[in-house]
C-alpha cells in the first residue's frame, strides 16, 4: 500500500536538473507553436503534431501543481503557511512582471497605430479586454476574446488554483492511498473534459480562453496529486532514463496521431520521473529553467515585433524562399535573447526588490531547495 509522500521517503526536489530542462523545452515548444503559422508554409500543414502545442501548456499546468506541492506542501500541512500568505506570495511572483509586459504591449500597439501600422490580428488588441488582463481574471468566464498577452490566461487560471491549494493539500495529505487518490483525480478530470465537450461543444483545451478555469485548475490539481506519490528506489535510481524514455514516447506518438489523453498520462509520469531524480549540477538546465517564465511572458510580443519587421521588409524587397525560412527560424533565438534580457533586467530585479520588503516564511529542513525551484514557476 502506498503511504504519504510527504515523509522522509520523498527526496529533496532537484534544482538544476531534469525538471528545469523540461520546463525550458516545453516553453520552447510553446514558442514554436505560437509562430508555426507564420512560417512560409504553415507548420500545421507540414505535420499535425505541430498543432499540439497545447500539450506543452498542459504540462506547465501540471508541473506547477507538482512543484508547489513539493515545495510548500509540508509547511502548509503544518500550518506554517496560511492560505492568504500563500496566495499573496504567488501573486507577487507573477503579477509585477505581467504588468510590465502588458505595459509594453500597450506601448507597442499605440505606437504602431500612431504611425499607421495596423495589427494583423486586431481582435487581440481590444481595449475592453485590457482591464481583465491587468487583474488576471480573463480566464474567469469574462465575455469577449481574451487578447493582449494571450498566454497569460494560464496565470489567470493558476491564481484560482493557488487560492485553493492550501485547502486541497491539507485534505489530500492525510489520504493514505495516494495512487487511488490520483486515479480519482484523473477520472474527475476526464469527466470535466467530456462535460465540456458535451455542454460547450469542445474539449477543455479547445475552449475559448475565457473558459481557462475549466482547463487550468483540474490539471494543476493532477500535478498536486502526482506529488503525493511516493518515490520508489527504482524511480530514484533510474529517474533520468525513465524521463528520457517517456519524453521520447510522447514525441513519437505525436507522429502517429492524436492521442491526447494518453499523452497527458505520459506527461504526468514524466513529471514524476523527473521529480524523483537525485540533485543534479546541470548548470545549463538551471539557466534554461530560469528563462522559461520570461520566455512564456515575452514570446508573443517578440513575435509580433519580429514578424512585423519581416512583413515590412517583404513589402520592400522580394525575398527568396530560403530567406523567408531563415528569417522565420531566427524568431526563435530572438525570443530566447529577449527572454534573457527580460529575466535579467526586469523580472529578477523586481523579485529581489519584492523579497527585500517581504517577511521571510520559515522553511523546514529539506524544503529550501524546493522553494527555490517553485520561485522559478
């Protein structure tokens, strides 16, 4: 029988290891998904697998629940962190950088409009959607097309998940059969997904972004329940090979067809295997993982600027097909560089200032590293 994973059997969550590497790879695939249609020939036409970037978003949502459960679960269970303090801490992690990016979006739209450059997708710049964006409530069934920094609908959904986390964790931490609990959670998620299909006419990942709570909160809770699973000796010793093999299977089956539920199950196991790994010293993974949040926040605006310049260039010069592909491909390293600049000169300084003005939450032994990983989400 499985016992609680909050005891000594759960190893310290590894920094600079597989989880950080996976976060960056998922963020990179999301960037590719966002620019796929801007290629000279849409990547969606080349292979349907490129159209499944939503799986990377689902991975992020599950990973958020997993890491926060591992990082804060023991302290929440011991009443060391209250619900309000936890929610405040998480909001302060995501909201300031979000506001900066939103201001840059508004400046970009106002400036380009003033010089007569109309956006290719004006529906994403609706002024009536700016206020919900500012307060990150756009995924709370707000009418209209969620625009501006579109990917932040996930942050909107996660705020509700953060608010529920302490209550849910205290309930599930006492459950002595975590595998049974995870099975129940998966069944509940499948029921919600098919209810969305029956009532709203689409699976949760296909719903308009204003219904983001239906998609985001259940996946966060699945990640939380994965964190309750005990880490076996086999999983700890073979964590990296298991993670690599699982990732290869996830990628491989995309070429065979649409197997979303099976893919999500594999992604859940991937999180479990990566989280079971012993502490690593993969400096490159730590750096890449640190960039993932900034890459998530900035890639849409960077793509708008990059391809806006490309469009102006194409209006003036007849570019050969090869040049079109090169310019398109360069958008991805441009997004990475922009994310690095944003993380170094905006997000990191903001977080240092916020932490210097916040009281420290005492951490139990063995949870400090996990908290540092959580701070990157």
